[in-house]
């Protein structure tokens, strides 16, 4: 008032009366305590929402890394399985080189006792 920053008028008893427009100009928009509390709750709610979104994003990134790791592991297991299958097939089938047929002398046919005694 005396510094010239806020103007006021006096009532009949000599008390200063301040105009609301003058108070708003000097101190800014007037808000009730409920409005301040609601604004604080809204700001906290927004911060909480951002924190939840960040947590959700981090969880999704972790799950995607885990999926890639498991897919790599599956590919490794499939390669091992194919290698074991090939080895088992090789062991179960005859893989030796085929030898050329060697002629063998015909085995003598067994003859009876009488044939051996009389005919030679």
C-alpha cells in the first residue's frame, strides 16, 4: 500500500479494504485449499502414471530379451537334435564300404559213408 504496489481504500471505521482484482494482480490467481489439494493429487497421479508406464516398458523390454534368449536356445537344441539323429542313423545302418564279391571254392557236398567207401 505505502510502497505503491497494492492499492486499497478505507471503510467507515478506517480499516483497509482491498479489491479482489487488485489482490489477484499482486498475488496471482486465488485458489481455494481444495483446489490446491486437487492440483497436487492430479500432479501426483500423473507422476504415478508415468512411473507405472516406465515400469511396464521395462518389464516388456525384459520379456522381449527373454524371448530372444529362449528362441536362440531352441535353435541350438534343434541343431543338437539333428546332429544326434544323423549320428544315430549312421550307427544303425551299415556304413562299411561294400567289398567286391570274392569267388570262393564250392564247398564239397557231404556224401554218405557208402559213397565214400566205394566211389572214392
